[in-house]
């Protein structure tokens, strides 16, 4: 029954419900696929028993006619989500062996909805990166390859394990987190869908913090519908997160419609930047045509502060990270390396526990928060962030959703991007929506000349995930994108 793994979540749900197959068959097929895909290095921990346990509960519930929405669906969980009793390391050496005594709200919501867990998914250390190369577990290898080449490609990051697992059909869907693009860029690289909801839709409780004012969880899956199904289960108010939105969760799946008549799509002129491959700009133009065909009208918009978004992000995110990561001191969690006295133990633990990119961020963050430079960098960045938000507020007076490319390139090779600043440029289109807390999604649009997927990016107004999903559906129906990587692992 290997073809079970090529089905969407909606198809698995419906097939299970109609009695075509049992949840146990689905879980066993996925467990076997996960075990056979070690070459991708997508999972840091495999939890086949967890998936089987949830499947048994689903099979039993089916007999009693009482099914939660995700009964029979096996998922991968990014290693940033605390999972009770199961290693949770955020891709870092400093948390090796850490088994939380609690469960993150998002993963608990998914379990309550009936989903099983196949394992924890590899990621960039503390979600800092765009290629999965900063993981203490080694890079994830993308299931995709360039035409006529065996060069290992990155699946993007930081949710690279999630993207690779869904693209390789070793998870029906996965959780991701997005601080400045980490759901959308890997989704684009892997030819799958991923949505970051409005800041506050998904509880951050139990998700290892990177930059608290930006971090949001969201789903990654093969289709727009699957993302709607998963997001409905993940989202919701949580009194344990003070930034969680106390609002009902919309029924995004039943609200899906690819008829965009009456909708205005904004095209921001500042996103036409130099150095972006012609194929990506051509796909963007194609995306415009698809949305017009779905009934939308096009408006040119301006987001004048776009050019400051990356520098602003690379002040605010490291600042918050340096403060959040102060808790890893060898006393409370994971690794402890003895040194001379208490300070010696702190330094030895942190020197050995953190990788180079995390150390770079902690140093940048500490610098921009230091008494002498706080106003020049951190306060200034907060002000620019407010201007970026204002740009979007004004733009959404004139349009309902914004269309851009997701990333300025297709997947690159492992080891090909060594300059940190070049790596940061991956998120040039993704970061503004993060700073503004807006919902944004990547949907596959097509393949480039090398046979690698390219994504289109939709940014919506606050709380309007529905229009983002609907525009995504309109693109999905028209692009006819069904390409999957050829199996080599
Ligand atoms: N690539 C960006 C960074 O390195 C975004 C990461 C993320 O969204 N978690 O910070």
C-alpha cells in the first residue's frame, strides 16, 4: 500500500473514513517510509510507536462513529516543538538529550485532533538559517536534485526537515515555524505549500523561543486544502501565551473557494529587485495571469520601506534571540560543561553547546541591546518596523492580497552559500510580512530550467488567512503543479 503515502491529508482522511483502509495501515506504511529514508536526514528522532498508538485510537473511534478531524493522519513535528518525553533539541547540541515534561500547545492541539507523530524533524539550530546547514545533526538533504546531477541540495530552512519530509512523502504533513520565512522559503524549495498565520493565531507555548515578537507556527503540506485542515487544528486561543489571539478559529477548509471575483491583488513594485533570475520574475508574471483568470483585479502598490526590512529583521531577531537564549546556561537544560567557577561553567557550556551561527546572532543581539548602542540600533529598528507595518496597512486599503515570489532563487547546493549575508538574502521577500505579523503563504508555481520547484508568495491582511488560502488555491488549480522528486534515497 505504498501509494498511501502519495495521498493528500484530505484524501487520507476521506479514505479512512469511508473504510477504504485503516489508520493502522496508514501509520505502518508511513513508519516504513520514514525508516527507509535515512539518507535525507529529515528526522532527528523517529517515533513509530506514537504514530501506531494514535492510529489504534483512530481505528477504535471509527468503529464508534466518533472521529476527530485528523484521525488517522501521521505528521512530522519540527524539533522546535516541545513533545512530552520525546527528545526536543531545536537542532542544537546544547539541548541534546532534553526530554520535556510537557507538550507544546500546537502539538497538543494536533494530538487532540487525532493526529499521530512519526517523529521530530531536523531544522537549523534554534531556527536560525535558510538551508538546514546549521543543525547539530547535520544538514537535511533535499529529495530534489537538479537535472542530470547528483549534487546534494538544501531543502531550505529553518523548517527544512519538515519541507523535505512532506516532499519525499515521509510525512503526510508537518509543523513548521516561521520567524522570518522559515515555513515559506523551505516550502518553495521543496515544491509544497506552507502558511504562516497572523501573529498570535497559533500559541507559542512550548515552542523553543527564537525571536518572540516574530515566531509563529504553521503547517506545511502538499496542498492548500491540507494546510487549511492542519491550521484549523493547530490554531486557537491559549491562556498560556500572552500574545495568543482570543478569537474563534475560522473554518478555513469549508471557506475555500478559488473564485476571486471582487478581490484586488496588489503587486508591490519594490519587490522587483536586481539579481533575481528571469525565471522567477516570469513565474511572478504568470501568477498574476492566474489570479486574473480566477476573477481578481490587479493593482500596483508601493511598500516604500521594503529595503529596510532585512536590516531591521537582523537587528530585532538577534536582539530577542540573545535574550531568549540566555536561559541555556548548563543549569536548567541539556548540556553542561564544567569550567572554573560558575562563570567558567556558563562559558564552557555555551562555547561548546552553540554552533557558529547561533553565536553570531547572540553577539549581534547583545551588541544592539547594549547601553551605548540600544537607541542607535534597537530603538531605531523598532521605529522602522512600525513604518513597515504602516506600509502594509496603507497597501491593504487598495488591495486584499499581495503576490510576490517566495524566494530569490531555487534550492542551492549544500555548502554553496558560505557568506552569512548572502544566506540572509534568502528571506528578502519573506521578512516584511513577518515584521508586520501578517499571514503569508508559499504555493508551488512550477519548475525552473534545472527541474527545481519555485514558489509564489501571498501576503494577506491581518486575520485574513482565508483570502491567502483562496488565492493559493486559485494558483494551485491553474499551475497544475503535481511534480514530486524522483526517489533516489
Ligand atoms: N532565515 C531566517 C533566519 O535565519 C528566518 C528564520 C526563521 O524564520 N526561523 O533568521
